[in-house]
C-alpha cells in the first residue's frame, strides 16, 4: 500500500490541528512580546537605546541557553546509534 504524502493526510491525524494552532499562536505571542516591549519603553522613556537594551535583555537568556538542549540531544542521538543505552 502506498503512503499518502499530502497535507490532507497529515491534517487527518487526531489532535494535530489543535497542536498546530497552539504552536502558531505561541509564536505570534512571542513576537508580539518583543514589539510590545519596544513600544512600551519608547512611549514611557522616549529612549531607543533603552528599548534596544531591554529587548536584548529579554532575548539574551534564551540565546545563552539554547545551545545546551541541542548539545544534550546530539549526545543522546549518538548514544542511541551506538547502542550504549
């Protein structure tokens, strides 16, 4: 039997549509947070430099931590392939 490689087949998976909607809204909310932060700081303090620094401060922890899960998952994949688990 030939597998169906189509969006219709993909969307027929139970629970996938709400998951895609939740992921889309989550990404939208994350982007809107950055925009809201910049607009708030500009309106309140009239300082583009402060807006930039606060936006950096909001993003920097994620940038510093993001290599860690990638490194951990790469090690896990290597262990799975070698069969040491």
